[in-house]
C-alpha cells in the first residue's frame, strides 16, 4: 500500500495569503475516514486515529505530505495542539497540510471528552475549535473520500494479489478481506513512528450484510502508517450477495462506525441487484427519477395524509465504485446508515440523499396530472435542478388543499430544459401499506433492536424501513434504511442501525420512523438527453417520535 491509495487523507484545497491567521471552521474537526458530523453518536475522534481539520489559511497553498517517519510535531510550518480547555495541551502529528485541510494523528495521550483543537501556521495561532475524543471510534475509509458508499476493502486472493473490492472485483462468501480505516484506539507504541503490529486491546464487532462476522483474523495498526488501521476478517458464508452489501464495525460495544459497502457474488463475477427497482442506475449516465409519494403522518396533532412529487435529474458517474444513496439500496433483509450535516425533512431531503454527479436542467418545472386534478412541481431552493411540490393533504391548511392521488395512475410531464428534453410518464400507484404496530412507537431508544410489522403494499415489491433523527444545534442528521420483501410482513431493525439516531436532548419529537412500500419495478421513460428515466410511486406511513 502507498500513500496515494488513501484518497480520504489527501485533499488539495485553495491557497492562503501570506501571514493570514489560521481559522478552523465550526465543527470542522472530524474523523479522517467517516467525516461524520460531531453531533452524531459516532462523530467522535479516537486516540491514536487519523483526524481531519477543515478551515482556511491552515497551511501552505500547495499541499505537503509528511516525507518520512517518524512524524514530527510540525510539518511545513503547521502544528496542531489538542487541549482540555485551553491549558492542558498535547501535540498531534501532521500527515498532510494545506490551506483548506490538515490531516493529523491524534496523540494517544490526548484528553478524553470535550477538547479544543488549534492550528498554528508560521507562528500564527488560530482559533480553538471543539471536538470530542474517545478511547475508540472506528471510521471506515471509502472510495468516495466522504465516509459513505463502497469501502476501501481489499480482497485476499494471494499474498501478491489483493485487489480493491468493487462491482467488478467482487468478494465471495468465505473469502478473507481487509477493511481499512482508523479509530481502533491508542497505539501500541509511539504515535509518530512505524506502528507495532498486533491486535489492539479493544473489542471489535463486524457485521457484513447484517451477518455477524465470527472469524476475525486481525484488528490493529497497519505496519506502515501511523493511525491507519486494518481489520482482517472472513466473510460469513451466509452473507447476502449484492453490489452494496453494508459493512459496519462497532468498538467496545459502544460506538458504531459509518456504514460502507462491498460487492459480493457467489462466484466472484460482477455483482447484481435484481430486487432493486432502481438497480439499472448503477451503470451510471444521465439519469432521471420522478417520485410520487403518499404518506400518512402521526404527530402531536391528529393524523394526516400528504401527497408529494419529487424529481432528480443528474449525470451519474459510471465505474465500478458508483454509488448514490437514492439508488444504491442494500440487499433485501439488510440495513445501512447515513450521516449528514444539516437537513430538512421535506422534499429536499431527497436532493440531499441523491449525491452524485452534475445536476441536469430538465426545465422550469414538472406538471403532474392525477385522476381528478393537476399541479406544478418547481425547482427546490438550495437543491439545484431538483424538483418538488406538495400536491395535496387532508391536514387543515389555509388555503385548504385536498388529497391529490386516488383512483388510478398519475401522469408527469416535463417541458424540458437545457440538458433534458420534454417527456411524459404514467406512474401507477402502489397498493396502500398498513403499518400494523405504528402506534407503539411514540419513543425509541437508540441502540436497541425493534420490529416493525405491516400488511398490504405490492406483494412482489419491497418495503423500506427508514429512521432519521436530528442532533444538536447544527441540525446534523443520522439515520438508517432497511430493505425487506413486502410479502414478509415484518422486519427486525438491529441495534447497530438504530444507534445511528442522534438525540437532541429534549423530550420533544426529534426524529421520525417510516415504512414505505415500493413496486416490484419502476416505470421507464425516455427523453432526449437522458440515458435512463424512472417513474416510481412510494406509499407508506410515518411516525414522529422522541429518540432517547
């Protein structure tokens, strides 16, 4: 392995004026692999781990990497200190420094709990920025360099043949893989020297496709690089196949990592996700998705039903590590988790989840025509060329609206824009889903397993169990998505998945739990400028709840 193999560690930012004071952004100190917001339960930084600092004027305009070991306390004029308050301080060891980002190894003697981090560049000391240090908090490195999607995992074929796992270089059940990341805990020797090999003294649990890994061969430092950990495991024989099989690590039975994915197939051939109605988007290209959605909500007011439309048009990058949270569903019977900084639980949540390539201009709006009415969807604020609209509701509003869907298919027309031509798609409704035990979820204890049950929906389709919560004044969002066959009528959400839900510290509703039924297949439409267009109707129910 070489430094260049770790894209999450080396991002090059814009330059800084000579003599400017370093400034670390608010909540700009994060785990160097997961990049999860500090307000989330797993947004901490472990002793001995690699962490990232984002800001401006932090270092030289051209990025500089540490040339050799041992690491020094200063690199290209940049030093980092980690302080309890502003007094008891220990140095961190810079790995990479630039104007916009610094990557460093957290000192294994750093104080635990709330700390302040400060960067000094050319003798100019910057501001103190808060962070939270723990004994262990593992982050999985991902190809996206953002802490989500395909993991940096190597498949063991032989000592000289260990390709990075991908949709074309899949792993097989029973095969040995290495999970790369950071945050297992304090080093066995000096943090700035070549690490001492050996399992670190922390309990490590791993789930692959929701199946507990029983054969863990190694969990410790990589022998070449300070702060870089590797977990070597054998994939369980019962792990599911798929292109986006979730991989999750928990340390000390407390802190759950970010969710990442690997590709698994029974025979090592390229992966496939036949149950995913949006699976064809995995090939990338110019993709459009029009989603019609009806959901019933339970708040602290009488229950109500809402009809929405949302549209996403973007150029999805192709390749063996393609990933988009909207399309890249985990295999049936499994869950994945998410972490986002800042959110709105409205139609633009879809835009936040639909990370991908450049937005495509499909025109000023979408026209939706139902059996008895019509409405216009417009581009959403802050969401680029994504579209959304409230079509109808039985909630008492002023002016009053009525429910939009009912009695048959709805037609969506796009007038076309600079990138996407005019189109029309008829989207049939999915049978209504009844969430049988919804009333039992006024409160949810994060980290605990629970079961959801339902009836109805498309018996050949899928049911999604979605949970989201907000944490802290920064409006960080943590959540999970689980996929089940609708015909099963039930699903058990594991405790490691619900552990992703933050608690805002109040007794008020601070999260939601939803069940949505999807059809077995999407409706395909064509338009000039699109390689693939999907129309999909999702129907379900939502419960607002207090997360504890």
